[in-house]
C-alpha cells in the first residue's frame, strides 16, 4: 500500500510594501552603474550640483533666523517654499525630466493594488538626488523656526518640511504623468497644445502684475501676501514653523489638513494616470481609416512636406516630420519650445511693468535699446535648438536601421535639422511678429527675425555635433518626461554647453546694432539668414563626418539597456 506523501507547506506570501520598491530602485540603479563609468560620472556630477543647490537654499532660508529678523521669516517660508513647489512642477517638464528607474508599465501584469503601486512608486521617487537636495535646502526653515521660537517651532517646522517635500514629489509625478497621458493621445494633442499656449499667455501677464506689485509694495504688504500664500498648498507646509514661532499655533492643524488634502488629491490624480500608462493607451479604441490616395509614398510624406523630392533626403525629412508630430516625447519638447517662446520675450522686455495711478498696468518704455529685445529672442533660438542635443536618443535602438542602410552622416543630420525646422521656424516667426507688435516697433521685425535665425542656425550647428558626441539613452517608458538615472544630469550639462556655445557664436548680432546703428535694422534679416544657414550647413557637414566614423558607438550609446 503506497504511503501518501504530504506536500511541503506553502511558503506564506509576504505583502508588498513601499520598502520593496525602494530596494528594487536601489538595486536597479546599482546594476545600471556597473561598467558604466560615464553614467557614474554624470551621477556624481548631479550629486555635486544638488549639494550646491542645497547649500545655497539652506542659507537663504535660514538667513532670517540667523540674523534675528522675524519680519522676513514669513516671506522666506512662503515665497521660498512656493518657488520650491513650482520648481518641482515646471523643471521636469522643460529641462530635466523625471527619473523613471521604476517604469510603471513594468508592473502592469503584477497583482498589485492601486494603493500599493502608488505608495511604492512615491517612496521610490523620494529616494533621489533632487529630493535629498530639496530636503537639505528646506532645512533652513527649521533653523529659522528654531532660532525664533525654540525647539517646539523647530519640531513643527521639520514636520512641515517633510510634508512639503512629499507634496513636491507627488505634484511633480502627477503632473508629468498626466501630461504623458495627454500627449500620447492623438485625439487630444490639439487640445493640449491650445491649453498650454493659453497657460503660457496667462503666465506672462501674471508675472507682470506680480513684479509691479512687488516693486511698489512695502514690506508690510509683502508680509500680507506671504501670509495669504501660506494658506495655499504652495506655502501651507512651509510656514507652520514660523506660525508657532509667532504664537499662532492654532494655524498648524488647518494648514496640515490643507497639505494632506492636496497630497491625497494629487496621489489620486496620479493613480488615475498610472492606470492609463500601464495599459499603454490614452484615447480608447481607434477607428479604422481608409487607405490614403496615392499608395505608400503618399502615406509617408505629410502634406506639409508634400513638395519634397521623392529621394533619400526627402524620405528622411518626411519620416522625421511624422515622428515629431506623433511621438509623445518629441511633442512634449515642441510644446516646451512654444511655451518658452511666449514667456521669455514677455518677461525680459516687459519685466519693468508698473502699476499706473489709475490701477492699470503700464509697460516699461519700449524706446529702451534694441539690444534687450535682441537678447531675449536670442535666448529663444538657443533654447529651441537645444532640443536636438540628444536627437538620436529619441530613436533608441531603431537607429540601427539607418546604420545598416549606410545613410551618410551629413545627409542624416541635414534631414533631421530640416524636419525639425518645419515645426520650429513658424514658431520663431510668430515670436518675432508678436514681440514687434507688443513693443510698438514694427521696424524692429527684421532685427528680431535676423537674431532668431542667427541663434537658431548656430544652435543647430552646435547641437548636431553634441548629439553625435554626447548622446545618451532614453528609457522605453510611456512617460515622455522620463529619464534614466544620471540622464537628467547629462541633459542639463548638454543644455548648458549648448547654450554657452550658441551664445558665444551669436555675439555678432548683439554687437552689430552698436556698430551699424539704424542701418542694422535693414541688414539684420539678410545677415541672420546667411549666417544662420551657413552655420547650420557647416555644422551638419562637420558633425556628419564624425557620425560616419562613430555610428556604431552612437547606436550603442542610445540603445536602452534592460
């Protein structure tokens, strides 16, 4: 008679907690650094940059307490904390992206509840260089509260700093995830562009009103503004330590309640967008479309570039045009260019706005020097071309098709620059016309357009070379703002290097007004067109020769490592 063999007891299933996500992120980061000296160097550079930011912010926020000036403490807490929150919201969208070491899409098939996933990803996001730098910087508020109100105020301020940091991370993740979902949906991309354009248009006038108010208000009025901000999610967690120091301990519970409610709402919003990211869809089922007239060739060439010749250059330009319109990551960069193109000229040229005696808003004298207007649009051309500093990173492993096909480097780079210009040049033209109209100087249109063309052409030359020599991989994530560990530092360094080089090479258009006087208003446009086009052609020629030699190394650099 066979003796039944009992099965071994099943191992108990342990619940997944936030610490598992933190350990997973640290392990993934550690593995990604193995044998990657360049990535380790960039990470250490990011750490040094974070320490500089933390030191500077700490002493600025601790200054009221160290100097014994209680008058400035509410302003330092409210304005400093509010700027920190806004920085977490805006900088990932425009410059550095967000660290997606743990891509939410990789958890789609795991039996994790929404609460577990959001909590774990939030805990993992808190383990980063920007978070530690922000925590050390905000520690200055603890010093201020302790110096003015003793250890009870310092303890409450520490609680507020931790709550504010969680608010910053939750807001950053919720906003970037929401934008990622919106930009992936081709049904709402037009609405996204309109909303962002309206946001940019509203931020400029709002900045003018704030500057005008600050310049005319006294410290008592600024203190009142700071106290109002302290009752909003931007300043509530950062001001509770100062409240205790000033004898208003009753304000701590409601401000903590405001902070907790805001964090809860942001996490709920993030969880909703995470589901879409994990599913890989944002717009639901798509309807079948009829085949285009003209066959595959007509389908490849968009209407905007239908005039191109049907050769290798035309095919590359058409392909890149279609990618810039359809790829969510590239669309995010185009929208950033549009936002910056609207904001920068308004802030630079009308930053001296003041309130009139009747209560209206009066702009600064537009008869100042055209050098200021030229400098503002110069910056726009520089920032627009920076997008191409890692243009091969958008392709990733798909760039292998070009390597196998043996596409010449010069042809490749000029086609990419031409396709990018199809979208950017109309934006630059709108900026020039808009700024000339707002300044009331239509005669400056040629000056502004020439400066834009110069900086943009020089930027194309420099960034095409940087894209070949300093390319880095981008994560295969559904979030268009995602960055690998160390990639945010790489993007920041490339941006600074590109901006510095482009600004130096564009100096002639800044000094020319002083040399040629009013004649430069007529010479700026043809000079800018020739100078910018010549620089772009020369840059793509030189960078193309480098690309021909190191195309395999470039493919290795941009291929994601799983």
